[in-house]
């Protein structure tokens, strides 16, 4: 496998977590907490681009066991969840079984779909780009999969001293919210750098927002602070 959009080490790391992916207090606890906020922001972008924002075809790249894929399908979208970790896809299919959602899953990499000539009006890649070997190549593949006028949304971690303290040391070593080794801070990417990669791939950046823990309700909120976690949207 050519390591452009996937890394064998990362596939193994996240595949090993598949059995606990849907445990809200397990190793994916932070993703469970932030999922409503990030999916709500994505839905707002979809609705702004496609009218009522219902029934749109969505590709969720690096979907893991399907936290965002299921949530987007529950909003009425036709979702394809894609991940290179077969164990995660198995867990995603098992969790979605019998829910009556317009949701399918596939094991593979984004370049597989690109080679088939597939195109999608909406693509999401959430907490993925910080784990790929070639971020620029990854963005180019996503851009190639996007229909003209389509919407691409990514979420990731900013490369700041605060993100090192909070998302690396704090989350992995102090609070034990994530397994040690989940993140490599050197692979975090600043919003301005990611916006540059999107523009180089021929996309127009339209919006960005920060994601921050909302301590009292126990969830996350969307705001202007991009210092640690953030979302960015672009159109083809």
C-alpha cells in the first residue's frame, strides 16, 4: 500500500481500539464529547450550500467505527464511511445494524475511490489529517473526490504550545483521556498551513471555527478559539 493517505502504523493503532470505539467513557471519549458540536457545524455548512441540507451524499474519510458517519446519516444524509482499518469498519457495521439509516461502510483508502472516478458533493475528514504520512497529498486526493461546488470539511489540531500541553501531555499523560501515543504533536497543522494546502489543491476556504470543551454541560462548543482543536470548510 502506498502511504499517501494512510499509514500502516496508524491503521494498526486505531484498528486495535475498534472494540471500544463506541464506549462513551472509553479511549474515544473525547470524540464522543465533541461529536454533536462538530456534526452540527458540518450540517450548517451543508444546509447553507444545499438548501434544506437533507439527503445529501456524504463521504466520511477515516470514519473509524462511525461516530460522525452515523450522526450524519441520522440527519437524513446518504453516507459512505471509509476507513483503512478493517476492524473499525466491522465495529461500525455492527453498531449501525438495524438502525434503518442510509449508511454504508467500506474498508479502503481515499485514493481507491479516486482511482474509480468517484465524486461526492460533501466530504468530511475528521481528526484524520494529523495521522497521514503526506498531508498535502491527502488534501489533493480529497479535492479530486469532491464534486464541483461541493463542500469539504476537515477537523484537526492546531500546532501550538497550548495544543501540546492540552491535546498531547494533558489528554494522553495527565487525564488519560486518550491512549498514550495517539498523537504526534509534530504532525499537528496550523489553520493557515491547512488553508494553504486546500488552496494549492484548487479549493476555496470558506469558513473555520474552533472546538473547545464546554466544562459545565460536559460537551464541546464551537467558537472562535482555534488554538487547539478546529474545523475548516472549503468548496470546490
